[in-house]
């Protein structure tokens, strides 16, 4: 199984973990995202991150690119007003995050990219990440 197939399987697995209904949001191609609903990826040579939002919940996982092994993850509920993302962490591979609310400033110049910055409430780590929307055409289904 190659990297793309493992990535697709991981994204499908994470989506099933949400176990909540999802409505399909219309994709406004002319403005920055008013909705984060969808699958996003933070590219990193060694440890990429997948983040999935539905209308009310989110999950994120960091995995080892070479093997597909999950390194960390978490999820919970969120609110997003177009500028501020507030994540209430329900579960995480970092127990100190459970029950905390993380607040991030979100900036975007297009509907398929967002940049989030903030400080992790539990430990003071600075978050500065850019995510790109994963579109269905990006998925390689040929090896499944």
C-alpha cells in the first residue's frame, strides 16, 4: 500500500470516528472560507496532519509520512465565526488537552487554505499552521 492509499484510508477512518451527521456545505469559490467543513491537510515532509470538520465537531491526526503510523490525534466540538476558531477538546492523545478550549485566529485569502495561530492553553505551545483543503479530485482511488 502506498502513501496516498494510506492517507485516503486514514481520512476515511477519521471521518467515521465522528459518528455525527454532516451536511454538505456549499463551496463559495469567491471568498475566504466562512465554513471549515471538510477535510484539510497540513503538509510536513515527515509528519503531515489531517484535520476534518463537520458542522459541529472536528478531529485531527498527525501521522508519519513514511509509514502511515498515527503519532497523535484528538477531537471535540468547535465554533468558527470566520475569524476565530474555538476548539473544545473532548479526547486527545495528550491527556492535558482533554476538557480544554483552544482559541485560534484564522486568516485566509482563499476558500481552500487557512492559517491558524494561537497558544495551546494546557502547555503554552505556540501553534502556527497552514492547512489546504483536500478536494475529492486530490484523492487517488486507483489503488483501493
